[in-house]
């Protein structure tokens, strides 16, 4: 966090948008080079992104570092990358992820820094230490279970009253499920997925390479935050501290996501103006 004039700012939130914009801008000017000599064309912008990712990793902010890598990979795929490089990059990413998970499970994550190890320990077996490292995850499970199909009612959550410390940030969707229930929570997710689908569709229909890559990157930004947050609170993946879009407390996250939506709306309007001018 950075404190500027009494305001706390999370730079990593803005960095995700900047990475999408930077790669979309750079690669849109190098469309011919991507087809002719891919490595020569992309090594500099990708190198800059990797430096940003390394800084996030040392911060340490591994959740946002993973998202930055996903965003870079997505924008690269939408830039006109040929199938061979797509398979190589995709295969390398899958193998690397599998090796990391395998090593962590094999060793129990004991080689990791204490901050990360505690998260892996609670992820692997939260009930083994439910009053210490597994406290958050266990109470998140209780919150989701207490909600049932239609919830306890707005403001009637039990777990947010001192049991779940991060109820307003990482675990906000657990509280949503407790107060509103499973069915309304599915509806909320459906609305978000519809929005993400529309963002991808705008990108697919865009004639301008920059507009297409921007929308694809922004769509992946929303999608990755939703899945990583839900994966953390359900125990599918270790908790990373990634916010849930528009619900988690955090002015930096809300402002950044609002800027993303503004960009997409502007791109949509621009593409429609181009379409109307062509028809005329």
C-alpha cells in the first residue's frame, strides 16, 4: 500500500490495467512483426511485464502476480499469435503450474516463506488448525453453509460479527451467500458472467486490433478475479487476497474496475460509430 495525501492506494490494482493497456498498445502497432518474427517483436514488452511481475512477487503479492501473467498471456493470444506459439506457451504454463502444485503438495510447502506457507497449510487442511491458520477458511465454510438456499436475510450474518475477520474483503462472497443464500448468489454470478461475456463479445467484434486486445484483456481481468476469489474461499486454491469485483471493500479495486468498464463502453461506442459510417 502507498499513502498519498492521507489516502491509501494499492498500486497493484492499477498495474493490472496498465499491463493490458501497454501490451494492447504495443502489439497493435506490431501486427506484421508478430506474424513474421514473433520472438523479436514481443520480447521487449513481455520482458517489461515480467519485471513488473517479479516486483509483485517480491512484494509479496502472488495473487496479483498470477493475474498479471494471465493477462499478458491472454493479450498475446488475441494479438494474432500463431497456433504453434499458442501451444508452446499454453503447454509451458500448464506444466509449470502443475509442477508448482505437485512440489507444494509433496513437501507441504515448507520451503515457502512463512507468510505463504501459512496460506498453503490452511488450504491443504483448514480443519487441522481451525483456531489458527485455518480460522478464516473454516468460518467462511460456516458462512456459506448457514445461508442455505435463500439466506438469513440482509444484515443477519452471524459469521461477520467477529468470527470472520476479512468478511468485508476476501470473504465478502461468503457473507453474500450467508445473507442472501445459494440461489441469489448464483444469480449475482450469472449477471457478472453475462457482463464478462459481453466484454469478450465486444472484443471479438472489434475491427481495431487495439480495441480487440483491450476488451479481451479486461474480460480476462474480471474473469480471473472472480475465479481466483471464489477458488480461495471454497478451498480449491490457496487464498491470495484477490478482491471480488464490485463487492469487496477497496477503493483502488473499485476505481480500477470502473475505469475498465468505462474503457469497454467507449470502445463499444467507437466500434458502433465506425460501423454506421461504413454503412453510410
